[in-house]
């Protein structure tokens, strides 16, 4: 398996319009892993595009909020 440094951010959009952030080395890997995690849930992939679901600043803010919630 490739190093984490060699991965790319992807946005997976399902047929019902839900967007998911995923990381992988290729479109094929993201597709395989998405179905591995969500198999049997009835979700179908509409598209996979390169890109981040959140900006770096938004991701950092979400990380901080998660830490604050876990401390409470």
C-alpha cells in the first residue's frame, strides 16, 4: 500500500446527493474502499472528483471542536 503522503483527497457524491470526503491513491481505490465501508447500506456512487470537502481552515476548526467536545 502506498504511503499516506502519496494520497489524494476526493469527494464522493452519492445518488441521493450526499457528499463524503475520502482519501486514496486513485479513483479505483476510493471506489473500492467506499463500498467496503458502506456495503449493504443501499448507497450508490454518482461521481468521484478530486478535491477536499472542507478547506484546511474548516478542517482545523472541526478538529478543535471535536477535541473540545471529547474533553467535556
